[in-house]
């Protein structure tokens, strides 16, 4: 059962002041050299990003990627009709772009799934193909996951399609992903995720779309872990992928306090074996909240921390490269009134004391980034940007972080 701490109420007051994990003073700094300029370093990153979106695309968002050898394989949502994205737009499809990492040149681009598309074993129903994710299943196979959605008409379904990196070809057959809860194993649909959360004390109403594999995959104790999310339903959980790569087991939910709508989380395990999750707050003051767990199953009530004083409603990140944690969060500050135009990255060795490593400031926005290393000490980023639409969801950019 989720713990419930009465000392956290009323929550709004606590959210402004409570928690742990503040920054380090300059004298205490252990990771960054004296005089480090977080904005200047971020500007260097912005200057070397490349566009990996097809010219005809009008809207693009929510990219993820893996690096295999010297190639980056980037998946994203896209549409050819208008900027932005929405689960109710049936013309949203999912793409795969292959980039040569040493030269940062786009090699090939594929549209791999859209509503109504026929595969060897099934035809996708009408609806948006949404929130794609990608995983290196083995040395030759990448597994691409995505949600097929038609809100208010049917349950969304999470599918997967395999891609052979040696031949550059997709499998002919599409398969349904499964979700494992305390009640059993089912097709990965929102109603089963919701029922499991209700059994753990969740009180929000069910919705028929919005269940996503959200965070970047993390390899921990010989298994892939990832956060599971229902954005419109305000649900968050830590999940674990089985060895076959086709079933996500729900380990533990973290949705308290009930009065907040928390969503789109990122989680990681800390050096002491405990887990830390950061959640987007949809509504309220929009600031991020944090939850902790000793085992990934039982989670604390979410609370704000001084580390993040003015977050905005957007995707956070919590990655680990080597022995350093990277915490990314969208700041509510706006550059020339552009939404999601400031994004910060803090670094830490223990998940408690943090230092500001990057501060991205751009009128093109810097939103929904994903970060991965190449296994040789370099870290890369994919991110949504745009030029004119208020959403700034117009293209996907890719490049080296450090």
C-alpha cells in the first residue's frame, strides 16, 4: 500500500518549501570546475544540433533513441498537416530516422506505423500512432513500441514492431504488447493499468487512452526498467520489462497526494538502493514533485523539493551516466513568452546534492529531451523544437550533449 504522511497536508504550502536535495555551494562543488557557465555550455550544445525530421512534416514530438555502433536510431511522432500533436488526430504517425553519429548525417528515414496500415498479420485501426519508444533487444534487433489511440471510441493498445539493424528492414508482423498487474497479464490497455492503480488506492476516473511507455529504459539488476504513464488519467508507475521484451510488469504506483494530477514521470535507482522519481504536475502550480521508494514497489507521497522551485508542466528526465545522475526539468520562465523555452540539467553523485550543469534558453523551445550515451563516454540528446507555432512542436533535433 502507498504510504500516506499527514504532515504533508495541506500540500500546497508544503510543495513550496518542503523536501531535500538542494544545490551545492561553490565551495562544496565536486563535479563541475570553478567558473562553470551552464548557459554557455548549453549554447554550445544547441549550436551543434541537426534536424532529423522529413521536410514535409508539419508537427513532430516526443522522440527517443538508441545508439548501436556508430548509428543512432531515433523514433518520434510526426504529422504532415499541422504543428503540434494530439492523441485525437488520426493523421499522427510514427517514424524512425537513422543517423550516422560520427558525421551527424541523416542516412535513412522510415514511417513505420500509421492508422489503417496493413501488416502481415493485422491491420491497425484508425487512430493516432503515438509516443514511440525504442529498445535494443539484442545485437541485431531493435524493438519499436507505440500506442494506437482513438479517444472516446476504443481502448488504446500498445504495439511493437521489430527492426533488423543488419538488413535495415522491418518485420512483416505487428504484435500487441502485454501488461502484467497483480490481477494477471493482459493486452496493454489503459483499463488494466487503471484497475491496478485503484487496487493501490487510486481514485481518479478511468480514461480509454493515454497509457504510454514513458521514460527512457534503464538497465538495472539485469533487467530493463521504465516508467509507465497515463497522461490524461494522471497515473504513474515503475515498470519492468520481461526477458522476451513483450510484457511490462507494474511494480509500484506513485500517484499520491490524490488532490494533485501527477503524470509523465522519470525514475532511477540511487546508490543506496532506493528509488527516486520526479513527476510532472498537470495543474496546480505546475511545479515538479518527487517520490521515493526503498524497493520500487512502495512509494512515498509526492512532494516538491527546493532543487526545483519553479518547474513547468512538461517532461522531466532522470538518467545516470557512469556514476553521475543527470536530472532534467523544464523551468516556468519564458524567453520572449515562448512556452518551454528554458530547460535545466542538474548533476549529482548521490541524488541528494545537485549542481547546475546546463541551462538551455531558446525561443525555439527545448522540450521532451531524451539522453543516451554511446558506450564510449559521449552523451547524445534528441529534443523537440520549432520556430513559429505556439507549441514549438515542429521538428526533432539530435546531437551531442557532451
